[in-house]
C-alpha cells in the first residue's frame, strides 16, 4: 500500500497540524475501503485508479480542512508560527537587556523609568520582527514555494486557494517524506537568526553612529576591525552555511553534529575572548551620546550590557550542543 501511504502523507502535508492526524486516518480508511470494494487484488493499478478518482491530494486537503487560511496558507502557516515563536523567544530578551543597560547608562538611574523605556523599544522591535517575518512568509506563499520542495523551488499554479491549471495523476506523488529531527521551522529560524546577527553587526559598524567632534563615530570600537570583526564574519558565514545544511538534511547525522559542536565551541571561545580582552563599545560613541566625557558608570553599564548579551548567546550555544548530541544518539542507525 505504498501508493496509499504516499497519497495520505501528501494530503497531510497540506493540513494544519491540529487536524492532520484525524483527517489522515479518515482518508486512509476511506481509501482502503474503496480499494476492497473494487473486488480486485490490491495491486498498484487498482490503487492508482482509486487515487485518480479521489483526485489531487492538495485539493482534497482543502476540502477536508475546517481551517480557513487567508494571508498565509497551510504550506507555511505552521512553520511561520514556529519560526516566529523561536525568533521572539531568542531575540526579545537579548534586545530588552541591551536596551536597558544602554538606557540605564544614559538616564539618571531611574530603574522603573528605564525599564519602561526598554520595554517600549522592545515592543517596537517585536512589531518589526512580526511584520517582516510575515511579509517574508506571505511572499513565499504567493510565489508558490513549498517547504517540502526547497530543492527545486517550483512555482505552484494555485489560484484563489483551490483552482489548478494542470491535471493530477498518482505518478506525481512524491516519495514518502523522511522523518526529520530538525523541523523546517527550526531550521528556518536558525537561518534567520544567523542573518540577523550578521546584519546587526554590519549595521552597527556602518549605520549605528553619532555625530561627534571627529565626524560620525561608530558604536563598535574601530580597533575590532583589525582582527575581531573579520573573524566574526568568517565564523558567522560558516554558521549560516551549517544552518542551510540543517535545513536540507533534517537530521542530526554524525557529520552535522560534529560540525555543530565545533562551530558552537569556536563561537563560545570567540565571545569569551572578545568580552574579556577587548573594549567592544567605542568610548567615543558613549561620550558623544552623553555630550561630554565617559564616566565610570557609563563604562560599567556598557560592559555589563555586552557581558550579559554574550552570556545569553553562550547559553544558547551550550543548549544547542547538548541538544544536538542527544538527538544524534536518538537517530535510528
């Protein structure tokens, strides 16, 4: 019954997670009953005739599903929600802490006022993240790109949510999907976070500047360009490539696990060395913000902001190492 398995799996791929199990069981039962009613041996030819009668699995899924999809369809909705959750859980605490300590250095040490300001700016960041992630997934949906077809990114000729311009035959059924330990949503989230990190550092060196006596003063210390920032972009680029392999492979294979552990340990070592040996925030930037000299309180606050951000990121790397090793041991041989 391989054809039935493939057909049911293809129907399920277009269903919301909450409805998938029940609808798949119902369709499987109906298909098997229909094949038995034919009174013939359950050959591939008989099954193919029945599947042809049932029609395109994507259209069948739309008929069975009770969920109405408007902006983001069933191809991407579950992945969209999972990616949004991961990004917000990771990015918002780091953003809040970084903003809090910068504001605390600038303000009159009013803890409640600074906390409210940091919360307000973090809310703005949340709105931007939701907006741009939604735009990204809406574009993927409108282009017809499907998460299960990343390797050829074909355009799906679905219009108005249900109509297709091509006939469907059972020969078009894809093979049964391989079980994934790394969900598409998780992999996409990690790719987005890598791009966010690269983009943030690039913006910090190019656009996060203030006007001072010597012209535009960058947020990050210029001496970091001698070694530390080029090394960051190399590590971040390798990490981004690794995240793309995670999306493609989908399981914690030995090679993927080993490279993940190596890259994570290198990143942890880089962050520790950077925080303990380098002045990350440009003191001239802080002085220009204050409109005068750099006070010891400003330096301490900036150091705490950098240190806490690095500690959170290191914690994420440690969890990533442990999780990948545990999942690799669970991978069927």
